[in-house]
């Protein structure tokens, strides 16, 4: 099989077959009372810190815990190691 066909199959298996008739894209989202949509985080986004896997929401929770920050966003950025 060609690489394009394998990639297409992997895409269909990952995003189109988890829940029949629904595109599962991997983002956690919400809709507010006005109908606006907000992307909250990637469901499969993981940071690897000192060999341990940590999700961005765990880091965000730690930053928000003292109550001195009103909003926070955490993303993974590849490092040199």
C-alpha cells in the first residue's frame, strides 16, 4: 500500500470510527449560553517532564491554584533533549 492510503486509513480509524457518524478530533471544547464555542485543550496533548508524562491541564491547575491568575494556557514545546 502507498503511504497516502495508509495515512488515510489511519486518519479514518483515529477520527471517524471511534463514534459512528461523529468526527472525534481530539479537542475538549465547550459551548456557552450564547452559543459560542471554546477550545479548552487537546485531549491527547502530553508533556514529558523528566521522563514523566504530564497533561497541560495539570500544569494549568497548579498555576491557577493560588488564585492570583485569572486565565492560563499551557502548551507543549519541543526542547533540545
